[in-house]
């Protein structure tokens, strides 16, 4: 027998063996299985907790922005890091980000859009 035929027979026997063993769970022996199925809604609720808002930091950042003339900008804490949101003119976006990050003393995500 050639090596190619032997390999072919070996592959066929492996497929036959795996298909025969893979279907060992029949209706009779699955009724007594103690399988715990996780409650998806409980996992989803724990993942969808409301964000922690640092009110003092939010006020500090928004006050600094208002002081520089950015009255319509807000800080969104639903993301990490918090996101600076609102509309400003293209030439003032960098200034608004700089003012907000300086007041926060940390990096913020840019969610600003052009007016």
C-alpha cells in the first residue's frame, strides 16, 4: 500500500472515530446532566451600570470652559476617559480641549464637533 493510501485511510478512520464519539450525548443520558446556564440578563445588568460622575471635576472643567467663552460645552462621563462634547468653531477646538484638560488635570476624549 502506498503512503498516500495509508494517509487517506488514516484520515477516514479518524473522521469515523470522531463522528462516532462526538455524538455520545443521547436523549437518555442528557436528562441527568447538572449544567448551570448563566443568567444573561444578570450579566448584562452588571455591565450596564451607570457611569460614576465626578461632580466636582465636572463643575471645575465646565466653569473653566465658560470662563474662556465656551458656554455650550459639557463633559460626558459615560465613557472612560470622560468626553468633551459640544459644538465650537474649527479654530477653537484645540483651545477648548486644552482648557478642559488643564482644568481636569488629565486627558479627555474629544467629542467636539464643528459649528
